[in-house]
């Protein structure tokens, strides 16, 4: 069964979706700049997430575990 893919419109929404524990794949549905991409990679890949490019968007995928809310700061 394929996991549902949710789309976030900004970084904070992506963090909230991923930290919720209900979503394991989030499409970054905005024009992600290079600085923002490296911030996302730094924040999420250290926790075991993977980022891949699909079409014009990036997708962050978690491996079966929610990220505890105190682990990441998702402020702009």
C-alpha cells in the first residue's frame, strides 16, 4: 500500500506535517531556493529523512518514525 503524499506550501507547514506522525512523504510545493534547500537537508536528513527530486518539486520521506516535536525547530 502506497503512502499518501501531502503537499506543503512552506517550510513550517512541511515541518508540521512531518512531525505530526501521520504523514511520511511531503512534497515541497513551492519554489525552494538553494539556501532553504540546504537548511531543510540539514534539519531533516540528520534525523534519517531522505530528499528526492520528482519533477519540479522535492519530496521529503521519513522512514516509519515520527520526529519528536522537541527535536526540530521549524521557525522561519
